[in-house]
């Protein structure tokens, strides 16, 4: 994007199984469907919960389409984290790639 710093990205099919997947979507989006091993932390809570995010190992940040998660990656980089990447295309790309999803409401998982 013109005039913005680029953040590192990873494709949905390239996310390592060992990565800490940080889902920064809102509660209703999380309930509708998310990756089975993801950690939910709505975007607005990240600054207060920074210590919960691993400083080592791969951290992949995800939202619905990649915009909010890119902002979180940029924020984390500004705090000195160099182990964070944005999930390109967000949960929409995750679902399109056929990656596993679960829901919290008992329904079929979907990207909301």
C-alpha cells in the first residue's frame, strides 16, 4: 500500500503447525468460526494483554480479511517484536485454503 510500511505476511497454507495463531477479531466473529488452536484477543485488548503474546517463536496474527491484523502486527513490531506476521487474506483465506475451523455455538463454522 502506498505510503504505508509493509508488514511481513504468511499465506494460509504456509502457517506452521507450531505457530501461535493470534485471532484479533471481535467476540461474535470468534464464536462463528476460528482456527482450532487459535488464541482470541480482540484488537482493542492487545496493548493491555501484550505479555500474553509470545516474544519467541512464530506468531501469526489473523482477522477477517487481513486489515486489522496488519495493524496489530505493525503495533507489535513497534514494541520490538520481530516474530510476528500477518495472515494474508485473514480467516477468509484460511477457510478458502481448507484449513480446519471450529465454532463456539455448535453450528457449522463460518467466517463472520
